[in-house]
């Protein structure tokens, strides 16, 4: 099947002039005739046959390289074999300007699931540029890692008839160049293959940096899981609102542990020598936050239990007397506890380096906590959960974003030897355990990537 170039990963700026504006030329008082669709109806689609979850974590952006006439748009709403009553499919410009919205009809999906497929008649021209596809039920829109956590969709379209192209001036592209007005070349599906730039587990080159937004205030989806325990209830005490995970556990809720955590390791260390580091930034709505625990653990933990050892935790909370308090916890021990600002910090950074863990946040102690578990190729699970100062007190937390920045450290110098009296370890592999339990880095996970030109983790 011939397909137009559609790049689900492209976010090019929309053109400043719309190409469907009235065209007046040569003194002609009449508007240029609207080009008519011609040729066969073609289909561009984004999807696969792997298992799906609800709720895309990335915008589904369609980048169109030349004007087309869209016949139909379709989306997939498996919704755990329940389907969803059809609503609306819409297209917006990246700046939020609505291009159009269309009522969808439902069709059965695999196994006869009612209304798993939504389909809308569009019959509208789309000019060159980028468009964001959305639905009235994004929370049931199917996605998975294979499509980069964008929404499954299909688009039926025709090319538009184009006027003959004049002879090119010297140095111009020839008329049949696909970058001008020539025929569209044979195309492939929307490119969704994962890239190393988005992989939080890939090895880093010395001096290389990588910044990824791991969570951005939306629905809690893999690789994240909802966390609740010790009196806290995610269903009753948490909601997603205004770009944040907002927790409000009332008085009498025990320790009120509610939030999110990564069931698997999501932060992986490379060499920390010679300037290498990893930085986790947690952004909060300070006006709605009275207590939280953020931290790292190397081991799997049952949902509802506090993070297992080895671990590093920061517990900030506002006391009943109105003051603030911060506690650093490494494994079982509180390594530091002191007064802190009574207002929650807007951003807290956990900086992991060769010397240990340092906390960066307004008014928080900047002491470095040594931690022997910070070693190359070590993976950590990430936690952000609410907790009050004392059992039974009310607590609230509003988490907006979690960002990871990694910087690769230098390599050992050639010929570097162990310290005196320590023999080098032999190089030998002898294990029948599964690769995952031998510390192998996980398969690729698609995470929203920030451009290296961004000036700060927060947006």
C-alpha cells in the first residue's frame, strides 16, 4: 500500500500562512479553484498487534508533507475488552487551534468487543504541517510502547490534484523532486521505531547528557504504578487534575501513603567518576503540598509497603505547629533531620554522584549522604508518595512532573590498577539465572524526551 509521509514523531511548527487561503494572481478578480482529490484512497496508520493499555502518554502528531484530502479518521479504544461509546475525533494545530471535530461511530473489535473501533467521516482538506489528533475519550484510547506511547489511529486520504510546475530556475530542485510539487514518492508507515535517545537504560558516553521527562502529571500508566498503603487509598484520595497528581488524605488515614512508583528500575547509573551524575527532579504544586516522601530503592517492593532497603528517602512535611521538617533516610537509619521551610519546595532534585546523594531544594539541607549502592549499571526504582508528619494527620501532595538528567562520567585510565593489597577480580561468567535477575538492563522503554536545547528540566 502506498502511504504519504506521516511522521508521528515530528513536531514541526505550523506554517505562518495557510495554503488554503484565497489565491489572487495576475490581476484576476476570481479566487483560484480548490484542487480536487484524485487517485486511490490510501491509508496511513499507527498501531500493532501487541497488548495495549489505556491513555497515550505522548501527543499523537501527524506531520503532512503536502496537502491531502482526508476521508476518514479512526481510533482504537480496546479499554480492557469493554470498548467505549463513540464520541468525537478531533484535530488541532500544535498551538491548540482547532482544525475540526467529527462525530464517530463505533465498530466491534477483536473478540466482538463493542465500539472498540471509532471511525469518523472527515471529508476535509489538510494543508502541509503538523496536526495533533485527539478524542473525547483519550483515557480509553489504546497505546503501547511499540507506538512510542502515542494513540492507535488510522487515516484514509487522497492526494490533491496539483497544477503543472514551471521550469525550475537555475539551482532549483527539479519538478519531480518530492520536496517541491512533484508526485509523492513511495512511502512507508509512520516511523515509530524506538531510538536510543529515549532509552533511560542505555550506556552513556563520557560527557554525554540525556534529559527525559519520566512523568508529566497525567494518568498513572506503565512504567508507573499507583501506590497506596498504611491508610492511604489511591481511589479515594488521589485524582489527576490540572496537570498534576493531586493527593488529599484526610485526618485518620494512618500514614496516608498515596502516590506513584516504578515497579521496575527506571533510573540506571553509568560511571560516576570524573563528573558523571544522575539527577532526578520532582516538581510540586507547593500550594497543595503538606508532606511527601521521594526516594530510590534497588529492590522490588510490594505495593503499600515503604521502599525496601537499600534505599534513600527524603521526607519533607509541615508539622501541626506550622513549621517544616526534612529527614534524610538511608536504609533503616535517619542520617539527618532538621527544620526546613514551612512551605513545600516547588522543585526538589536528588543528585547522585560519586560522593553520594545530595538534595537540592529551596531551604533544604544540601548535605551529601554517602551511599555505597551507587555503582555503575545499578538500577533504581523511583517513589513519590504522600506522608504526613505524624500518623493520623491529614496530608496533601500535588506532583506535577518527574525529570531525569544523566551525564556520562569519564572512563578509567588505561592501566589503572586496584588499590594496594587488593587483587583484581577475575573475568568469569557462570550463571543459570535469567538475564533480568543478573542485573541486565531492561528492554527499551519509550519515555518522553526533552530537547537537549532545553534550558531547565521544568516546563
